[in-house]
C-alpha cells in the first residue's frame, strides 16, 4: 500500500497545480485592448511636434491624455468634453487637435513625459472637468496632484474620467536639447577683394599699397548649425 500512496501523490499534485498555470499562459497571449504609437519612437528634441495614433481592438469610448515634461496634463481626445468619444474597434485613429495634423508641441521643455490611451465600454465622465464647453485646465491640474511619475498621474486621471474598468496602453517619451555645432566654414567664390600687401587674381592688383583684385577667392567664416542625428519617423 505504501507504494501505491507514493505513486498517487505526485499525480494528485499535478492535477491540482495544472489549472493554476493555464490562466497565466492565457493572459500572456491575450492581445492588448488598445495599441498606442508615437512618431520617432518617442525620442524628441525641443521644438518637435509629436504625432499619436491609437488602434482599439473593440468598439468603445476613447480617452487620450498626455503628461508633459514640465508637469502639464492635457486631454488630446476628445478635443472638447462634449464631443462624442465613441470609436470603432480595429481602425487606426490619428489623434490631432484643431490644426488637424500634430497631437502636441514640445516647445521649451526637456525631460520625460507620457501618453496614455484608454478604452472603455461606458461613456466618459467629463462633467467635473468642463468649463464653458472646454476642458478645465485647472481641474486637470488638480487631478494631477498625485505626486507620482507621469504614468501614475495619467492613470489616476483616467480613473476619474473613465472609471475603474478600462483597457489602456501607455507610452513614455523623452525630449532632449537640440544639438548645435560651431566651426569654420570654407567657401570658394568670385568677387572683388581689398587688402594691404601683395594681391593676386585676375586683372589688376596692387603691391605695397591699397589695391584691388578680381578673381577667385577663398572665404573662411564661422558658422553655427543644427545637427539632426538619426533617421526620423515614418509619419
């Protein structure tokens, strides 16, 4: 009998533990409820304009918010609190404010930020964030007083605007200084030249006094330019 008990025990353990592993594997294979994309892989420079695209899996009510490096939080979608936030699943939606092209500008700010896209089955709760038909920026700032990072602040705001049941995708981004280089610029051109001493080139010239010359000349001047490294995004 002892042999039987030792044989059955590992079988019983396998039977009890197998159902606990299956749900975890299923969760890893489950698709994201919404996909969020940023141009340039979220690596920006001061003065850049960011583009945002979202693709929800199913129909629902959409919220897209951004936390800027300087601490500001803005709603990118819907444009106004009273707008219809319902979107169809399986379709890419490019988020753009009233200029119709870019989602937000990155002017005069460096550091890290984040964009969050949330999709829910229920309509958004925008009443507390509305003033004169527009988003209440002061209330958005108060809702952002969690003291955490950009991702925690956006999730806390989504809890108030969407509720506690929603799917989301979040992307962090960085903003760096635009690199500037200085150095000599050498150019070759044609034109008059004046100087003191021997002169060469073309017709005329002078020696030992003021003179002039017409012909090829080499000019060396300082220059300041902007370096844009790397390949830019596909949008």
